[in-house]
């Protein structure tokens, strides 16, 4: 802790995205699987993950479709 009672930041070392990108100076050709771990999923688990992702993006997709439909109707009624 420092003088103000705040904890000093410590990097936990967790990486959320693979930073091993071809063309970058730190690119390592020897990195296995791009730094990803192999995960064994059953067919049911894989379907559940995909279904959850689709359900998560569905509201945003509906808002976009509704907005374009509304804009089209406004322009159509305005020009007719």
C-alpha cells in the first residue's frame, strides 16, 4: 500500500486475446495453437454455447432490422 492507502496495481498475467499476430515484432512462430488451450466439448455443450451467443446478439439484430424498416417506411411515405 502507498501513502494514500491504495493498493499498488499488480498484473495478474491473464490474457484475454492472443497478441501473437503475424507481422508484429514480437510474433513467435513457435507458439502452439496461437496460445489457445484445447478444450474438449461435447456436441451438446457446443450447441449450448452457439445458442447462447445467438440469443445474446438477437436483441441488437432486432433493433437494427426495426430501425432500417422504420427508416424505409418514413422515406417511402415521405416521397409518395
